C-alpha cells in the first residue's frame, strides 16, 4: 500500500496552495525550487500535511480543501498563517 500526502502551502502573496503527492520531500523541493508554474514566484512554505492510506482518500481530501467548506476549515486550523 502506498502512502499519499495532502499538503497546504502558504505562498508569499497570502494565498494557500493545496496539493497531493506520494513523495512529499520531492514535491516540496520542486515547489521550492520554482519548478512548478503555480507556485514558481511565490516562495511557498509548508503549513499543513495529512497522511492518507490511498490515492482516492488523498484526492477526496484535496478536493474538499479546495472547496468553500475546506477553505473555511483551513482558516480555522491555520488562523495565524492567514496574516503571516
């Protein structure tokens, strides 16, 4: 069974980027090195990670975090990051 990670990055422009991966270190290195278009100029910082047992579970969580309700949960879980 593979392990998947759903992560939230705080970008320098104040936005949050949500994604999933099966290799968190590799993905964070890609994002931090500017190799990903979405966060290329944003100097992202990891603020949250959730470990999932399957890709399906991770994808469902990622979709939820990108929804209106999910954004509210992020604001509740990570209020200090909103103004950082």
